[in-house]
């Protein structure tokens, strides 16, 4: 009982030392702190809701119509007409272009069309049957470039939504530079076709009309075999084609190519596009 009385007297003394002004200040601090917490919670809740809504809308989007291509094999009666047969892709032939194949391990996974001072890399991937993946892939590409210190703009261009990026690169002389690149893409039935435009076609998009038409007129051969989403659709060399290592010239280039479109040669090139 004596101990309880001492504690009560001590608490009473502490209460007596607090002035009305101190009490008002403490109440104001508590209110401000509570308001800040409520505001922060509201912002966090709104951000989480926006992220959830964005993810939900992205996953549920079906492939958009493709009235102007790129085409699925089932949509054309003569897919090889005017095109180079690469197995998983039929690539349109254009006078004066150079065709390079891109190798990953032992598999050919992409083709690059070089036309004067511009180029477009074409690569096809397996995709879900009822969901497009281009929205999701754009977000991933943009995030990766931003983390590298690059700059990315998402705009609606001639081929639909695309990314126009300034990607940090190391120049041959050892200096740091920037490469301007355009990432384009289209969702098809169980496939996704990506194009990477570099050179003047990326720096001056108005000059990329032929490359854009090549992208539109490409035919994708998905096949019926089961494939995991995002697996690359493997390509092959055309019949009787000659693989020329990068930097090695053909001995008899004057005779031209057998393939339609005036393709000068097939070349084994690097996966990354060339700095121009």
C-alpha cells in the first residue's frame, strides 16, 4: 500500500509539471504524426491498387487484330512467294538487302535484315494461346534499359505501341556512347514477333518505311509442337545457303544470290546490333 501511494504521488507530480502549452504542443505533434501516417498509408494503398490493376489488365489482354500483318502461316496461301524460307520465319526479300542470321549456341534464333544504313532484327517466340505478351515484354525491356542508365519512350508508332530507346554502349575506341534503338512487337496466334530497328531507321523513324514493311510482311511458322511461352522459335538456313562468318567476304559475290529480293549473302552475325 505504501508503494502504491509513492507511485501515485510521483505520477501526480509529473502531471503537475506539464503546462497547458506543453499539452497543446504534444496533441498537435500527435495529430501531425497521425496525419502523416494516414497520408503515407493512402499513397501506399493507391500505388498497390494501381500496380494490381495494371498487372491484371496486362495479363488479360488478348492478341490484337493484325489486318496488315505480320502473318501466321495459316493466313497465306503462298507464304514463300517473295520471301526467304528460314523455317520458323518467311522473311520478305527486298532489292539490295543483306540477310544475317543470329546464332545462340547451336541454334539459329533470329534474322537481321540490313538495308543501307539501317537494320531490323526479327525474332519469333512462342506465346500463350489467348493472351498477348507484348505489353509485358515492353515493360521488362524498358525497365532493363532504365536500370542501365538509358532513356526509354513508349509511343504509338506505325507498327503499334513501341519503345524508342537510347541505350548506353561502349564504343570501339573504349569511350561510352549511346545507341538509338526501336523495339517493335506484335502478338499473333500462339506466337510473338519482335523487331529491333537500329541505324538511321531508329534515329530518323520516318526513314524506316521499308524496314517497317518487311516487319509487317513477315510470316511466322509457330508449328504444332508444345512450347513454353517465350521460347524462341528456332530458324534454319535456306536450302543451299552458305554460312559466311562475320567479316569474311564471299569469293563470288559478283554472281549475286539465288534468293529472291537480291540478297547479297547470308552472314553469321552477333546477337547485338551494330553501333552506327
